[in-house]
């Protein structure tokens, strides 16, 4: 699933959070994903967070109709509009138009890094529905969740897929340097993962928005493929989220079922709309692409290198009245150093990178700094230097080879944790007891680990055995 930016909600600006125990969304993100934190504590914080977020939403401003049948038609229209806009995009490209999202590989890398926190919790907003596994009302939502988890296959688990994508490109370390605002939407999703039962209409509303096909997904998928990058993660969201029989379809079916059961339908729709509006909290993909700027990413890469770099240069190695070690001594100096390299023409932006002495130092095999920057970092530096030099430039060919998720091998059988779980399952006296033993292993922090994948497969076998037969 992908973030769908269809509604026009004005509450999406980043709000620094002041809760008692946590200071930032990044810390809350790690709080929810900390395996040592008991679930009741997560549920308590979830209720606080959701109350705060939902309180700030004004339901009449949300363009979702008031009746399920109208909602279904409205979503269909939105879907058609996005498909038409995608066709227009393709026509522009076929007529010789430039890429509209990712000018170069580094812009795609910048995007992949910035959306990583939200991709690392893909599907999480439905975790709270699992405890209702015996209630047929929840079967669509639970099936979506299990499919987000790849039905227990590492190759198909969306979080594993994204982790694998970033590690194959050697980009995972850059996620660590992301600003707090990139953790806002993922924290909302994790709050929904641990939402108390009264928030079910909001969960359904959020899911309804998130499972629709957004235009940015179609274009991102196209341009990532065009740049020679692995786009499987994005492609899978175009196929399994489809409105005909995929997640978008299931999300509408879940809404219709829950609506038919709701005692107070007006209140249900209002809560549904609030949940839907949570899709627009924080930064969305389109906004991230639009605001892409490589300079902050370059600064982060240099600051990261400076941690070691400030200690290893010879003190005779000087640049504009200061030693390189001094230039690298703190974050502010690193930024100044980067500017100095440009002022002194060691980096000539807007020209072919081979014209820059700094590039020669880091890229040529005989260069004194060869090997300091990874292939991914070199790609980002290359595109940053060449940025304005787009017409005659030959593309840099150092993109890390695509590593398919098939290479990702999980050893299902070596985990002592899993052996302990298997033992507990053997001792359980009923299917109900077994299922309840499995559920915690499908939590957002756990489901993509070997035991979580195994538990997901077992749970799918209990609840939807026919789904597993289809993939065998
Ligand atoms: Fe997904
Ligand atoms: Fe989905």
C-alpha cells in the first residue's frame, strides 16, 4: 500500500510533539517498534496520540461522501482520474518529455531514503484488527494485513522487500540521518496498529484512503524502472492494491460490512472520515518528491564521513589556512568545507564531474580518496555535481546492480525463539489458544523477522488456508 493523497485536508503540517515521556516522532517510532516495550504501554500511548491527532481534524472539510455506496463510486472516479492523468504523463514522455519525478538516480535515492520510515511500517495500521480474527466482520482487513506481510514469505513481505531494496542499494545508513518530520506519518500508522477497539471506524477510514491507487505511485514505478532501479516494491502496490479485487476492493468491502453493523451510522461515518484524513498527516510522497534537494543529503554524507575523517588526515594536509582535520572537526565546519571546495573550484557544479578535482580524488582508482565513498554515495555526489549539466552528460554507470528479493534467504528453522513458539503451540489445547499465541509475532516490529514470517504463515494456514494454496 501506498499513501494516497486524494483528500484536501489542511492539517498536514508537521507539529513537534510534546508528550510526557517522548520528545520526538523518531523516538515514538522506536518506542512502538521496541520489542521490549509491553503491548499495553503501546496501546496507552496510541490512545493519547490518536486522540490528539483526530481532535484536530474537521470532518466536514474531508471530501469523502456520507454513504458507503457513494464512497465506492467516488473512489472509483478518483481511481479513473489518476489513471487518466497517468496516461497523460505517458503521452508527455512519449513525446520526448523529461522525467518529471527523478531527474537522475540520486533524486530517486533521496526519495527512497526519505520514505523509508513509512515503508518500514507498511501495513502496520491494521495490526489491531488481528485480535478480532474470529469475527467475520474483520476478514477483509485481516486478509489485507496478511498480504502486506506476504503471507509469511520474506520475498513478498512488504517491509522485508523495502529493507532489501535499500540494503541492495547501500542506502540504509542514510535513513538514520532523516529529520523528525519523516517519522510523523509512520508514527500515526503505528498508533493505529495499537489502537483500542473504539477506533475501528478510524482504522477502516485510514485503510480506505491508503489502499487506493495514487498517481505518484504509477509515475514513481515508471521512472524507477527507467533509471534501472529495482521497482518491484512499487509495482506490487499497483497490482495487489487494485480496486477490482485487490486491497482497494477489500477496503471498501470492510467499510460496507462495518457500516451495516454500526448502531450509530452518522457517528461511524464521522469517525471514518477522521481516520481517512490521517492519510494526510505528515509528509506524503508527492510532497517529498517536489521538495527534493540533494544538498542536505550531500551534507549528511560528508558529516558522516567526517566522524572518522577528522582523525585520519595528516595535519600537513591543509586547505585555505586550516587542516582538513579542522575542517572536518564539527558539523558546521563540514558545511563550510563543502562550500570552500566549490569556491576553490575543487568541485565544479554544473560541469561534468570528471572536471572536478574532488571527484577525481574519490572516484579514480589512483585517487587518494578512492574507496572512501560507497557506490551509492558516489552516485549522489556525481548527480549533485552534474545537476545543472543535464544536456550532454553521459550517465554515471555506477548504479549498484539490481539485487532481486529472491536473493534474500531467511533461515526459518534456526531460531531458538521459533523453537520455543513451536513448543508452546504443541502444548496448546485448542486452535483458539494457538492463534492467540501466534498474534504477538505478527506485530509491526516482529512480522518480518524469521519467527514473525513463520508465525504469519501458521496464522494464514489457520484463517485462510486457500490463500496459501494459491501461492504454493
Ligand atoms: Fe504494502
Ligand atoms: Fe495494500
